[in-house]
């Protein structure tokens, strides 16, 4: 059994990669304040006329290239998984404040590694849309509210002509600045609570070359986004780049090579009638005595009662979702503290609600490979869309574990395992409750599709096959599976998803007894050991 490490995110001794953007903005603003008054060598209308923006009502293009799924690496710190963009289409109507991006993807990595619904067999189409202030997405035929409109608003209003239209509407004026001996015109735009950006125009041609922005993000907070525009061509008197690169938090997310550019084509986009409210709701389902499945959204959580406190598995999606889970836990167990919340893995949709728990001073248990990732993320400013944690001196406290860990309590035992070698995430933590024969799993399996029998070998997802082999190798006796995505199912559903037809071996008489001698190393003891906390923080 591995020792749990303990550390706190501390802004004083870290400079995260995306924090560099903040330093650049600070230096830029300082230069404006302490230098001579900015020279308004051009009016905004000069840039608009040079780009042809005054002629643009709508903008459509198609593109090929590469997509790198943000935050979806198999291990924190690795490159994001790459996919081939077959024929991305963008449609923008500036007057209607409407955006539609539809992006068909093909698998690139062999073997699959990381998130993004790998392996893609055929095409997977990711689409996102915006009409006014309403943002939604479509994936695998399902229409859902966007988790945040920030990405779509940023895409629309930092596009080459969108930025100038947004600046015109806001009354922004260009500034003439010098950086590294080169002169630039800069134009600032923002959408309150969502993003802020500075466009950099080459004064030789008055073309937008780069946009440096910050977007509100649930995990990376004020996430830096740098967009590069190159290879300008003229289309019906309108200038538009032939290549667009988006960098998120220091990594490439989109690398687009445009095939066609079509200004002023009609764009028809309506909010789908089936689009549901983005209101955060929870449902609570009793699984067994002291075990509750908290649903009501795209991602779920599980609360497990111990003798003196409770443990929560997963705080997904967003701070709002995290707060809703907390309320559900408190409603069910009003007199018990939360010992810690278990973070299954670092992917954004599974870690977006952790800040809500951190604000309540609930320790976060995650895999040791996530240590640097969370330390940097929780040291980054959250000024665009502040939450309660960003307005206090409270520091998020993280506990780390290795390949496995047992929580031994008078009430029950919780066994935690890391799915080392999993194609999705090598730091993926699952929970097994031997007395109740319950498996709690996130990422490695979802029950969104109910099966009637075993999948054919060619249809089996290697991540689910890896999970099933892990279960068989450890002879885990499972009857009920609680996936973070999907619904409560019997173990047969997981078995069939892995293409298996036989339940794993289970022999209670030969099952090893719990290692009660390891009780001194339970999570509770580590949490209550000041010396251990102090030492681990010092080493970190």
C-alpha cells in the first residue's frame, strides 16, 4: 500500500506555463502607463478598411488540419492527443452574433492514448454553436448546453473580422507600441465574465497577426489562449488568413489549413427546440446502506459513509456542479464531515468541480502524477470569472496516492486502485467496496449505452478491455457498477462492453483478509498528522 503525500497549492513558489501570459500583459500595461502617451497613428477605421471588415456581414470557411484534445493527455504534462480534422466548417453571422463550427475527426494515434472518445472508428463530429448569449454543443447526435459559452464567444469575437467589429462596438482605439524593437498596433476587446483579448496588427499592412487572450476556465482559471493568423489572401476584397493556430495554455489545440473562404454567404442558425436548460440539478439514489449515487447531470458523484465521516468520489464539470454535490452530501449527512474528495483523473470534465470542495477546506485525493498539474493550476489567477475560492486566502489541499490505497474503517473498507497502463488515463483511480461488491469508475467505463450482450472484438474499446483485465487480475468480486457517466448497472454491462462473457473468478474463502495492520497508514491518519503534512509540503 502506497503512502499518501500531502501538499498545498502555493502561488509564492510557482510560475506556471500559462502564468507567463499574465506577466506579459502586466509588462505591456506598465509600458503604456510609464511611457509617453500612446501614439494613435491609425484610427480603428483604418484597420477595418485595410482588412475589409466593413464589407463583411458573414464569414464561412472550411479547413483541414489537426486537433489536439485540450487537457486530454493520458498523464498530466504530456502532449494532448492528436486527431486529424477532415473538413472543419465555420459559419459566422456577425449581426446575429451567431457561430457554428462543425469538426469531423479521424483517429491518429495508434495505439490510442488519452481522451477524446478514442479510438474513433470512422468519423466523430464535434460541433459547437452560439446564438446571442446561448451556447450549445452537439456530439454523437446529442444536443446539450455548452458547459460555458466562453470558448464560442472567444472564437467569434477574436476572429480576424470579429475582433475589429467588437472593438468598433466598444469604442476601442488602437495603440502604437514597440516590443523587441518591432512596432505593433494593439486593439483590446473583452466579453465580461468570459474572456479578454488584445489583437496585434502589423503596421506595415494593418493585418491582424496574433491575438493574446485569457478565457475563463473551470480548471485552468484565466487560461491563456494565443491565436496566430498567417498567409493572408484576398476574397472579394476581404482579407482573411489561410492558416489559423490556436494555442491553449501553451499547447496547440487547433492547427487549421483553410481550404475555402466564403464571405457573406447566408448563415441560418436557430437555437434547437430540444436544447435543455443549463440549470444544475442533482438526484440522489441509494445504492446500499451508506452509499449514494448523486446524479442529475452529465457526470455523477458517489458518497460513501464511514463511521465518523464520509468520502466523496468525483467533483466533476464545474464549480456550480461541485457546489450542488456538496449540498446533496450535506443534506444526506448533515452531521458528518467530508474526509476527502477523490479525483479520479485530471481531465477537465472530471476535475472542474474540485474548487468548490477546496473552498470548503475538503482535502482532494488524486494520483501523485497530478501533483505539478494541480499546483500550477491552483496558483493561477481567476479574475475573469471569480469564485469564492479566488476571493479568500484558503489554499487547496491535495493528498496524493500511488498505485493503490486502502481506507480501513469500522464501517467498511474502500479500496482505491490506479489503472496503470490504461489507454485513457494512466492515473485513473477507481474505487472498490468489497463488502457491497460495488465498483465506482470514471473515464474508463461509461454506461451511456445499455448492451444486450457482449460486443464483438472489433467494437471493444481498449480502455474498457484494460479495465476488465485489471478486475480479473485482482479477482475483484463485483455485482454493481457506478459509472461517473451513465447510470447504475450490473457488472454484466461492463463485462459485455469489454467483450467478455464470463464473470471474474470469485472465491470468498480464498479472498485475502484486509491488511488491518496497515490501519496506521489510512487516509485519516495522514490527514491528522501535522508532522507528515509539514514534511511533504517542505519537500514539495
